[in-house]
C-alpha cells in the first residue's frame, strides 16, 4: 500500500487563480487593488525567501504589495511605529509581520497592534476570539489552507478523530478550532502529553505541527489515516539524508546543490501506512501563501463594505 499524495501545489494554484480573477474584477468594476504590506526584521535567510515569495505572488495575481525591511536591532517601539503607520495607510489592506522576530521584540504587542481588519495572518486576539466563537474574521493561513485541502480532495472531517500535534497560535490552536467547527473529535497533543503513540494510533487524521524532524513514524499511524505534515526541517548531513530517504539520488543531488534538503515532522516512509499524506516540500507550504492572498482580498472587500 502506498499513500495517495495530497498535492498542495495543485490546490494552491486553483486558489490563486480564483483570487486573480476576483482581483481583476474588483479593479475593473471598483478601481480597487488589494494591498499587502510585508514587514521583515533582521536578515534571517529563510524569512527573506518567504517574504520575497509572498511579494512576488502578490505581483503575479495583480495585488499591490510593499516590503519593509528593518534592522536586526529594531526595538518593539520602532516596529510598533511602522505597524501604526500601515494601519492608517489606505492602500494597505493586509499587514504581515514575518516570524520569527528578534528576541528583543515583544511579538504579542506587535500582533495586538495590527488592526484586526488588516490582520491577514489571523493572529490578533480579536480574530482568534472570532474563530473560537465561529464568527467571521481572519483565520491563520496554514490551518485555513489545510481545510481547503480536505474540501477540494473531498475528504470528510465530520465524525472523524483528529489528533493535532502542537498547540501554537500559528497552526495547532486554530487548526483544532477549525476541525472542531467541522464536527471532528479533536485531541491536541504537545510536549507534555503522555502515551502519545496510543493517542495517534487511534487517529483518523493526524496534523503534525510539532517542529521535530521525522517525529511521526510508521508506529504512530493507524493504517489508512490522513496525515498532514506541516513541518519544514532541514537535513544538511549526507548520513541523515541516507537514513530518511532510501531512494536518495534526488535528495543527495539537492544536498550537493543547496547544502540541505527539506524533511517534515513525518518520517517519509510513513507513506507505506497512511492512506493520504502531504509531501514536504509541495504540501502545506504553497497553501499558506495562497490563503494569505485570499485573506488580503477578503480584507480589501470587508474594509469597503463589499
């Protein structure tokens, strides 16, 4: 048995095509161009790539975008000043502050300062509260993308036992709420959870968002389960690559070319047990950017009462 791969890239292209079409109509009929401001603090290479990709996607779909790069030494007050300026800027509908932020910055203060109507990442306490109460607000992009994946592949969630590994505000917590609202029975697991394997073995759906390389193994999965791998971890040693990827030629070439290859929180060999599995890369990642575009479009419409 081999798991059916859930192609996040394919679904993200569908979502982006829908956004592009709606953005075009919005501009032609109302002369409105949704705008996204991406803020990056410091020079983390991964963050630079992510933000660059988000700005590029905006341009390709007809959205307006701005990229603000601040020094590593930026203070909470300096970042707050920029956020407040963007809150007031009419051409900006969505504000994205790229994580991780340098240690000296109070991330909670920053996310709470973003206007809830421009909080396209869905991290503001007001939007988290709206999600908890099943009201219309902005939902964190990765969990929202995973729900789209279920919907567009016709995978039923209602009545299923879903186990969410991780409880972050970015993935775990909103994911658990979305699954609950879709009538799944949800168990949230974390670093203090006891008898973890016994819990995951009972799951129809596993969402792995724990940030640990190949943490979920074949021993943790019920045969035929849906496994969503949110993790993005880097392997930079040849011995590690050979350990996790027996059909290693392509991965070794990538290691030689880039200096690393990507692996998720789920052991690749789990495709022999799972019924459905998201690949890394090409699974959840592309959906996150697509949903950010969808949220920015939604913000532009809501702000103008459309």
